[in-house]
């Protein structure tokens, strides 16, 4: 098994909607408003719509659950879903939550990515599993995705 660079994603976000505590943790919804992605075989824009339906657990770990749509540079539409976790020392996560710049090496943010499309040019993505390492800023998420080969 190898990791092949897939794309670097920049996903722009609305402010967090805090739904409060539920039986699973603190539920938050972060709407996706745009962005871009660029890689060797995959490039284009992140379309507005979709969101991260996130749960922050008592220990501070966030469970990530995103679903949104991509438009490639050549007009194909792709569905992407990511699941993952983000956690780190309490003081680091507090700085991140306050919108302060935080070095991604100070916390753990990893994703599993799945794609779906009916466009013949990108059917290979339907059979591709990807992993990513992420970084959160005040208004966006950036992650480097790699196909598992």
C-alpha cells in the first residue's frame, strides 16, 4: 500500500452553529460556503452547500462528518464525504476555537475521504479511498488528501 497525492483542499466555512449538548456530545453544524482543490489529477472548486455535522465530546475531541459537492475544472460534479477526528491538548484546542492561528503540528486532525460521481472521467474516484491530514483556521479547513493505492 502506498499514498499517492490526490489534492490539497481549502474548504471555506460559515461561523459555527452551536446546537448544544446532546446524548453524544456538543452538536455543531458548520456550513460550507466555497473553496478550492488542486492536485495532479483533480482540481476545481468547492460549491456552497453541505456542512460539517460535528460532535465535540466531553474530552474535547471533535468527530468530523462532512458532506458537500465539488465541481472539477472541466465541469464534472463530485460528491465528497469525510469522517475523522480532531483533538489535542486543552489549551491548544481553546486557541483553535478562539480563531487564533495554531500550528497543525500542535494537534491531531485526520480524515477519511470517499467520493461519488457518475461522470465517466472521474469514475476512478468511486473506487478510491483517501486519507487526509487537516488544519483548521478561523474560517476554513485545509487538508492534504492522499489516495490509498
